[in-house]
């Protein structure tokens, strides 16, 4: 039985009726890492793994929600004081509250959901959940909230109800995702543009190291401070530089002696990465996936050597990808563990995955997880 059938059957047995089905997607980011808080570009797309929810308005002031994956049922009201204790339910509650804060109508409803986004792999299952419910409530109550605001409802839910101070990329990709296209999003202006991504003869695959090193949050804050420090130094000569993404490489060289070497290296990576996103967009418009792949390798080098957010496991997978003639490979996400994202020719796929499993296990004592992903549609009614 597929996920949709399981949801419908359980919904009918629990609530004695049928509702409407909505879905949204997890996401990958092909290139453009650690550029978001520097006012640069990111380049995400929605994937064929996500959340499906069934919903029916119930004529009460209560939400009755069931998570199929957690096998857990919860009821909550729609006022601020009614916040549930279960973390998964806080996402639904937060979307209800953030919708209401924007003047949207929200009344009680019955709902059930399940997902197939691998947890802990950096594919944003939480954004998929928020986007599913933001889109569903907007549709069911005919609120007329635009898609940008739906993405912000998800982001505000993370900030205000789940304690995560995230950027907009995950929710944006989950709401705006389109089959066969990636989205170049300018994180400073929120301007966006779709680019074709239909790599015939290639597969997009994530190799999950299944490790997460503890450095992540403190290291993130240090790198953010380095970037802001470099941008401030450049701004003294070039007042138009609001974010590091506004700076030219030559302007960074001008202030090299004025800032710590560490700050220089972090800034050098970011300025290079902003340009790589643009280069990848140009390459995709030409259907040139070899250039796309080479840019991915350059990004990994920068994240490993200049930004220093990789780790032994991810560097190992990246080197192995090169040896297996994988077209492109890099660490995806904040770093210090998680996945590499790989663009692999179909005829090389089996060899690469076989070697990745065998050699990674021999070195690190556990097998990596493999996730094939296809660029797909974001939030929608089924």
C-alpha cells in the first residue's frame, strides 16, 4: 500500500469521513552554500520526497491531528495558550497561528499526515510539513495569501514555535518548487528565476555519511562573524557593499592585511561561491552538465579548505566520487556531516554506489545511506 492509500484508510477509520489531500516536498540545494546570510544566491529545487496530509474542516475550534509516522494523536485549540507539547504538532499549530496573524481564517480541522523525506539528511522535512499545511489552510479557507507569504509562514513557524532561526530557502523551495527546474533565489532581494534542470543520462544522488559532528552551531556563528567582519572592512573603501555578496574579489584583496587570515579565507570562499551559482545557471541554459559538475567540485574544495566546514567522512566521499568519474560532487548543507550531493552518469551509477558503500564501510565502520532524488513539484493539492 502506498503512502497516500495508508493515509486515506487511516483517516477514514479515525474520523469516519474523507478529507482533501495536499502535499509538499523536501528540497536539495545544488550549489550556493553559506551564501544565504551573506546576501548571495542559493539554487534549490523541490524533490520527489515529501509530506502528504489529508484534511477536513470539522466545525469546531479544535485541531485533531494524527501523525502516521509517529503513531501519535493530539488535539489542540487555536489560541496562543493552546500550543501542544509534541514537537511535530508544533509545526501544524505554528502554521495555524502564523496564518491567523496575517489575517487568514483558520477554523478547527481533522488531519493526518505521513512523509518519506529521510530524517537527518538535510532535506528539510520540517519545511515540507509547514508548506503542506500553509498551502492547505490557504486553499481550504480561501484566504488568498500569496506564495511568498506562505513560505514566510513556514519560516515564522520555525522562528516562533520551533526555536529554529532559519533562513527562507527551505520553505521557499518547498512552496515554489517546479518539476524539471531549479530556482535561483537572491537572498538579499528575494528575486527568483527558474532554470531548466533535466539531466537526461544523469542521476542526482545523495550519499548520507550518517554522521553529524558537534561543531555545527558554534562554528556557524564564527563563520558568520568572519564574513561580517570582512564585509565591514571592504565597506570602508566601498560604501555600497551591504553584504559580502556585493563585494568583488579584488576589493577583498585590498583589505587582506587589515583582517585575520581566517576571515580572508571565509570571505574568499563566499565571493567565489556567489559567482559559481551564476556560472551554473549559465551552464544549465546551455545544457552543459559537465560545467555544472566541475563547479560542484570547486564548491566542495572551498567548503573543505577555505570555509572549513567539511569533515573526514565527506572529504572521503568527495575524493571517491572523483575516482569513480562522477560528474559533480560536494558536501550539501551546513557541513560537519550529512550528505554529499552527486551528479552521476547513469552508466557509472552502480559502480559508484557499490564502491561508496564498500569503501566507506571499510574505513568508517558503517554503511552510508543512498537517496536518489528527482526534481519535482512543491506545495500542491493532490
